[in-house]
């Protein structure tokens, strides 16, 4: 063990001497130690970064409120529209013939679920709404009611300004709070929302065939760290797998390349495999650098309205520390190529140009498939 650790350090500051000794006495224990240490630190980096990512908890987590009509009632004909939807593979549709009003109501009580906006930290309501009038006439009023607990006690909000034109989905986000324009009828309470009602109205002279679609309906606004859904052990195994794949691919390409193009050169596979493992020791430095910089990252929030990729792009990508991690990863990749070239010169007495060319070409598939 002490010899393996000594070689790991020598690879960093005296690689020529280190690879000469490794060639004479190849020991697979060294790369295994490197694998474990690098993966533990890499998992630590993942854990710290994930702790800075706050994920929005949605109720419901899926599309169960809009994948069936059984919890809905309407003054029209209810159906599942499998050709026009925002999420999942269908939306809830109601159709009324020759009328001036169309409404749909989701009964949360029948779904064995009522919403406590205060206790559960819910501050948002998300949904998609699409309407159609046979005469293409905009409704005179559009409103949503949060029933608490029934149709005589509710919070109400005017949605007319939120609507897109006919036959275009409106993606709507509403703030759940009394000061955000909600009107109260009766004695509703935010602690017990039992239903959601959507209603569109036209004047009598604008009677027509009406269609209303609702999809992607959920309460949200509560954010929790991504670490609630991930575990250190899972991150560790991910790092182990990533290390092993890179190690195996690099070894295999180098071995084949030397067999095919380096005529007269015979390198035992054990020596080459062990040596390649030692070149990846610099990933310990890479992951250590990353874990230190990740601790400085600000928190980012993502969920219904923002994907994780966009959240990272908007919040972390502009940071010098975030950019430094990727620059250092590139430096580490170049370092691995350089160390491999040193090892090849030790094995085969190649020129620097030939050794660097072989090691760089062999590393290209790794960078292309797995990234730097």
C-alpha cells in the first residue's frame, strides 16, 4: 500500500522515474487505490453540487390529474384528448354545443387529496389552458376558483389577461397568496383546497360551440435540495463506473494501436493496463479542485418553469469558478495524455512526437464519448 501511494505521488512530480519503477514491478493495487480515492472525492463533489440545487416539489408529481376524466365534472361533454396536450400523452377536454359558458371542475376530494397551501409550503399553481369558440370570439370573462371546501366558499382570480388567442395553449403560473389579487367568496381557507374550477363566459349574442382543454396541472413552489433524491453511495458507484470505463477504453485503444501500428513492440497487457491506471491518478487532483470550487456555488432553483440544464446555464455557467472546473478538467485530460506519452517512451523508446501522437489519438474517443 505504501509503495502504491508513493508511486501515485511520483506520477505527479516525477513521472519518468515513477513509470520506470512501475514497469519493473507492476502492481494493480495502485490503480485500485486511485480508483477508490478519486471516486470518493468525485462523489463528494457531486454531493456538494447537488446540495446547492433546489428541486421544486410538485403536487401531483406526475400527470394523474389530467390523465383521466374520473375526477372531473363539467357542463359539457368530457373526454381525454390524446392528440392535443402539453405533458404526458393526453389532456382533459370539455365540449359544449351552442352555449355561452363552459366550465370544468377537478374534485380533489374524490382523488383522495386536498391541498394545504400553508403547511406544505405551496406558493404556485401551474396549468395549461386552451380554448376555442366556433366563431373565434374571445371570452368576456375567464376565471379560476379554488374551492375551499365547496362552491360556496372559494378563492377566485380573473384569468382573462392570461389567455392566448383561440386554439393556442396558455401556460399559466399563478401565485398562491391573498395579496396577489384573489377574491374571496364565503369563508375559504388556504389550508384546505378541495377543488379547482375553470370557467369561461361569453355574452348572449356570442353564443357558439365551445371547447376547453386543461393539462399540466400542478401545485408547486416548494423547493428541496436535490440530495433528497440522490445518495452518496449512488454518486460513488457512478464515479467508479465512469473511471473504469475510461480506464478500460484507453487501455484497449492503446493496446490495439500498439499491436497494429507499432511493429516489433511487445508490451505485456498487465504492464500497460496498470500503467494506464496510474496515469488516471491526476483525477484525484481534478476532483479535489472541483469539490473546493463547488462549495462556493450559489443555490439554484429548478422545477416546473425551468429545466436543470437551463438553471445551470443561467446561474452557474457565467461563474469563474464553474468555468475553472471545466478548464482544469481539460488540463487534466492533457496531463493524462502527457503521462501516457512518458510511459510509452519508457516502454518502446518512441520519439516524443510519436508517443504524444499515439496517446492523444487514443484519448480522443474517451473525450468524444464521455467528455473531458
